[in-house]
C-alpha cells in the first residue's frame, strides 16, 4: 500500500471537499450526546474561577512538588445548547514529568467538597494539555476507535479552557476511569478496579495479597480505586498466580476462567497498530484491571494513549516492530510480560489476535477513517489553536504544524504524521502477519451464585466458524446435554452477540448441580471451564432466619452516630445455639459474600440485629450495603468449604417510612407490615400501643448502656410490653433505663409521641 500523492499534494483541497461531505460521512460515526459533557462534534468552553493565591500555588507546582492538593474553585460548562455552573469544584494538576511543562494538565473533582455532586453525571474530568502532540488528536482518535469496537473506553471531547477569564488553551477533555466509569460500562459495579502504573508487569510476587501493594514513585503500582475500605487484593493475587504459575498444558483453561482474553486481544491489536509503547506490553504502564462480577473475569482497560501514531521518545522503529514480539523490545530490557507473552504463545490466541489486526485495519486503521475523523474536527479547533499562546511553548509547534499534522511528521519525537504512519505500519505488517485460521475462545460467565428456582448458564464464544453450544449438566437425575442459544430469549443477552445461554428449572430435591459448557466447531470441540462448576440450588433452610427488616427508617431506631439507617433482624427459631461464623447477608444473591456476620453465638429463641447502612467503618454490625425503599431482596447464606448454601431469602416490595416488614410470629412463614417495628425483639406482640407520627428522635437505639438521648427536651413515660410504667421523665433530653433488663420498651411522651426503645 502506498500513500496517495494526490492527497499529499492537494491536502488543502482535500480538507475542503471532506468538509462538504462530512455530515454524510459522520452521520453514523459521530455519536454526540448533547446532554453530556462529551460532545464530540463541537468545541465547548470551560470557565474555572478560584482565588489568586490558590491559582498561584496551583500553577507553581513542578516535578519536585505534590500535585495531589485540591483547590476549591467554581466552574462554568458552556456548549451550544446548555450552560451549567457548579461551585466547590476541586482542581489540581495532573501528570508526572508534565508538571513542569508550560501548558499544564488538570484534574477536576466535582464531589471533592460536596459529596455526590456531579456535572451531567460525571464526578471527575481530566483536562489534558497533550502538549507533546501537535495534532491534539492522537489519544482522542484512539479512544474513539476503542468505543467503536464496543470496548469500555474513555469518552472524550475538546474544550477551550479559561481560568479566571484567562485563556489557557485548547484541551482534550477525557473521562476519568473510576466508580462512575464502571457503573456506566458494566452490568455490576461492585468489583475491584486497579490502576496499574509503572512498574506493573504482573509478575508473581507470592500468594500474599499484600505483596502487590508495593509502592513506586510515592504510589502503589497496582492502586485499588474502588472498595478502598476493604483494601483486599486477593482477587488480583489469584489472577497473577494463575497467569504466571499455570502450566502450558492447563493455561488455556485456567486463564479463560479468570481473564477476558478475547477483549484483551482486541485492545493489544490496536496497541501494536497505533504504536502504543507506553502501555502494558511495552512499558508495563498505563492500564486498569477491573474484576467484573458479572463474568467472574478481569477486564483490561487501556489508559493514556498519547504516545501513539508515530510519537517516539526512545529512538525505536515502532512502525516496523513485530506485533507478535512487542514486549521483547530492548528498550524495555526484554523483560517478561506474562499477560502479553503467555497469551500470544497460545496458537489459538495468536490466530484470533491476527484476525483482530486485520479487522481493525479494514474498519478503523486506514486512511479514510482517519481523514474522516480529523478533517471534520480540525476546523472546530483551528481558530482557538491560533489564540493558544501555550501551544508552541513546550516544543515550538506552529499553527501550520497543527494544520499539517494529519500528513506531515514534525520531526524529533513526532516521527510520523497520521497517514504516513498508517502506511508505514501496514507495509511492515504485510510481511509479518500470519495467515488467518479458524479460532475459538470460550469462557463460562460465572454469575451463578446459589439460585432459587432457575439455574442460568451463560458463556461467551468467540469463533470464526459455525458453532454448536451445549451445557453438560450433572444432576441428581444423571448427566444431561442441554442446547444453549444466542437468540436473546434464553438469558443470553442480545441476539447474535456471542453470548450463549440457557435457563434450567430447579427440580424438587435438587441441592447442587455441576455443569460445563461444550462448544463444537468444524475445527475441534472445546469445554469450559476445565473443572465443572458446582452451583448450589434452592433454599436449604436451618433454624437461623431473617425475621424483620426496615428500608426507610426515618425516626424509629438510631445507631451510636445518631443515624437512622436500614436494618434487619435475625432469629434463632430452634432450641440449640448457632455459631454465626460462616454466615453472610447480602442484597444480591449473585454476590453472597457482601457482609460476613460478626463472630457471635445466638441462643435458641434469641434475636440479633444489624445495620444495613453502607457504613462498615462504623463497626462490625454495620453492613456495606443498603436496602432499597422501592423493594428488593435480602438473603442469608452460609459458606461451607467452597459451597454456598442459601439459608433464607425474602423479596419485598416498596416500604413506607418508619414501617417494618417481619414474620408473624417470630420464625413463622407469614410476613406482614408493622406500624410499630420491633427491632432486635420479639414479633409476638405488635401494634399494642396507639401509633403516632413522632418528631422526636433519640439515640443510640438499640442501647447497650441504657442511656437514651433525645433531640429535644421531653416529658413522658416508658412502658414494658405488658403496659407497666417503668420510668417517668420530666423536661429532660435523656432517660436512663440501665436498671431494666434487655428487651423492647415503648416510650410515650405527654405530647402523644410513641417510639420503640430496645435495651440490648
């Protein structure tokens, strides 16, 4: 393939013609949400205001200083059809070596000072100067391609940035990869997200999860960005162990049980085409790993794609580097990259990688796609680039360099323009690529926690030829082969999306089911996973039961922090004591391990009580999840060895404020709404005292010491459940019932307010 001389010689004319037809060319390529920060087809304006002292301090930070300090600012976001103003926005510098560059990059944090604050659904934004790229398009087009490939990828757009009304230049606005990114891109968002920066080679450091918390340059190389309170690296340690320690014979089976191989092959195929040497396969740098609870697999997410498309700082001929040996480059010491080297050592994976290389070249990595993308956007930016006094300061870029960056190499670290890079890269690949062969990659989607009545089996199948997919199921009734489907009707996702599924009704008496997925092609059969999946099915009840719960507690019971939170009560319906070690509560049966109960013993006929408030830092009786007042599920599990047993389960609908839902009576199968809740106490006596709407709030409730504090001074009495007055109080803001035995009591003020009190 040779570069069109007509395009090179008549580039200005080509741009004009491209603009005439850009609306047609981009009617399907540009997806712009006008109610979003990320509007790809216009140049938005961002105004930031902060006091001069803060601004001076912010801009004075260099490589030797810290860029982690957030300064308080206000922000205006202006596009063609919307304008938003937000106060109390955190702003800091971002980058490492770029901290001392004339044109700074910034990070914006909208909830830094006001928890939950967002700009159009976004919590954080990166404002990237991309001062080493004269085009400003290298990272943006790379992320655009990833999104076109239906891979989780950063959203981008371009903005004129003003700080205190001073024009700071044209910036690439990029989506921050964080909890909000995970929520947007994944079905389940409670998995661990790791940011991996140099040196992050995924080498085995032992079985101790804490070994992977080592620091470099003042931060962890594998930095956990979600679930920080738990700080549990067990999933990462297991993944790295499988990656490094599995034999070649078992590698395919094992790696497909912990890692999304197929999507990773797509990403590294794009990496080696655009010349990304600063990612994992090259520099052990700039990527995320997300443990996806929906699949039970780690996903690879690329990050920081500016050193691409012919930008080189290492004096290396990246345009001719073999795609199959990208990690062996001497600039990186030939260091082993297990995620790249071991995966591409598998011929089947190498075949699929080759297929993706060809697919990307045909659809995205080609002259027409790049011309369409850049020629549409260059005129949007050009006038602002002319006014950007910071644009030339780092490397001496001129405005002509911006205009010509599609075609021309700038020199020094910018060794290629986009079009020359494409053709140089493809020319080298013509002699390097393997011939395409049939491929098959298969992984079982592990979303089968213990289930109630239906066993769902799903698998992702990547193949270049027709396949037959079946579930091999071993039940109490013997082995069965059950056909799976990719029609959107069998719990498989969308029709023809490569996800195959089947739903198997749980029959009476079933306790566990073992299953695997078999795929037959014209090439050979494959089975995943290598070892059968064992799923427990149905409810195997015991004496420990969910007895009562509340999801909209406004004034009934308060914890030691004077917070009125969701709660639930468990009850031992038997006569023998039960050790709670090994029991768990969850609001998602697909994730039974959300809240491990504290180690305690509950005697027969006794209750125990837990706060479902998403505040685990407040104590061991505080769970890391809340209940929805609109209704959801609550389940009790017991783990025995590697098996999860569903011990109790309740699905409930919408609950009114200060109303609980519980069994009538303790341990019974019938449930009803309680106007007077009975947390941590018997449900045998209910609604015996006239209920009123109380504005009185008190805490702690339940109380272990016996002192109850009031939000306002009150007069009234406290009664036991037999109606006996045990305490009278006059014009006080607390009452002491420490002399009374544990149990449920009713407080009634002279104003007619009624509140339940629990003495623990």
